[in-house]
C-alpha cells in the first residue's frame, strides 16, 4: 500500500514539474517574442510609396485629404498655417443614453465635413445646413459625456455645447426624443485609452505587438490604418459582379502604392518617409461600413465587397476568430506609432528587414 502511494506521489510530482517546465517554456517564448517584435530595425527595404493620406476629424464623417501630416502617438494631425490643427477622429456624436452614433446607423454622417476656423474654432459643414462654428473646448470642461465605444469599451468626451447638439440632431433627422451630443477629445482632460484594460487586454493576449497605448482618440481601436492599393485591386478582381471599390471605402489613413497584393500581412515595422515609424500589430477586421459608398452613403445591395472578402480573408486562428468574430474578414493593417515624424504624399514606404 505504501509503495502504491509512493508511486502516486511520484507521478504527481513529475506531472506537476513537467507542467511548470512547460509553462516556463511558453512564458519565456512569449517574452522573447515580445522583445524581438519590439526591436527597431536597422535595415529597411522599400516596398512602395504613400499614394493617399487622409484624416476623419469627425468619427464616421467625411475624409479630409492631405498632402502632408504630422504623426503623433494618438493619430494623424494636420500641418500648415491654419489656426487649429485638425486631428483624426477627435470629434464624436453620441446620444444621451451613452451610445456612440456612427455611419453604421446613420449614413448621413459621411457627408459632414470639418475645417479649421479662426483661432480656437472649427467649422462643421453639411448639405442644406448652415455652417456650424464650434469653439474647441479648453480648460476645465463644463460638461463631459460618458459612453460606450466598440466592444463595450468605456469612454468619455468633452461636450461641445447645445448649439452643436441641435445642429447634429437636425441634420441626422432624428426623432424628438433621440437627443445627441457632439463630443471632443481634449487631451489634457480625457484619459488615454489603455490596452491593459478590457476589452483590449484580451487582444494583447492574442497580438504580441499590440502595446499598451496603441489606441486612437475615437477610432474603433488603432491610431493608424494602412491599406495596400494592390490588395484592393486584387479584391476587386474577385467580385463576381465586376463592381469596383476604391481604397477610400475602407477609411484608411495611409494608402500604399507599389506593393504586392496582401504583402502587408507579413509586414512588422513600417517606415514612411525619413522618420515616421509604425508597427503593424494586427489586421483590421472589416464590417458593414465597407459596403457603403463614402461619396453617396448608399449601401451595396449585394453586400460587396464584404461578401467577397469573406470568401478568402477570414481569420484562420480559432482563438482570434472567437475574439473578433467568425465572419469578419481582414483588409488593412492596424498600426501603432513607434517614432514620430512628418509624412507626405509621394514619400517612400519601407519595411524593416528581419535580423538574420
């Protein structure tokens, strides 16, 4: 009997030790992978050039096409002599129940343009509406709005006032009891979105290049989105109806020209121009917004190009599928900034060479 107990105890000890060793090996491998992915390359290979550069000052609003921009850790910012530097997705429309309003529910948001105004102001323009001048909030806010973003992420914004709220309500043609507010990302007031907290902490377990503050102001997730023009052309060739969509349907910040189709899947570090360096930390998973023409706000009746993308661009990893959705196809790269700089249309785009 004692011998049997001894054998059982020995088996338990050996099994426990083996489990601990396996856990240590996995942990060491994961830590090494993180360190290696965080090393800035010393050699670069040219893969194309920057063909298009855009920001969307209002989340789900019209794109502002740029020739030059400054890259900051929270996203693209305009350069030049204008009194107010516009930034990517720094304004957002939310309702008083704490739910964000996007083009998924309100396609008319596509038509709202934002321009720099006189000192301390921006101008919102929309068809058949009088221009709205909004003073950029500063100092201690009179009102903050609390709401949920994608994946039930808790967020907040500084309120832009009753006039802006009424303007948005009127343009979106909302019901009387569906009140909305215009929110602004005031950097010295609004906490930085943190990938160590849910929901993004779950993503960090699956994507080892995702760093703690790889988030934009009010973008769904990342501060930067890159689209490969050749990947869009390749996708267009697969759409049965012959329908052609432009890279703008995917609402990117950067469009690269000259690369091979889907080459971006394998890129890690990406440099644009002389100084700005980014890291591709995950593919961008696409939703129904890609079926909406940004010029007309009309949804494609055949659900293209989303339907075609689902035929060949679904994630293959089961854990990532469970996290992001089984029917969400990939197109484009989510990127975090690793070195700031100014980028210009026509700049060469490089990828870091792997150490050998």
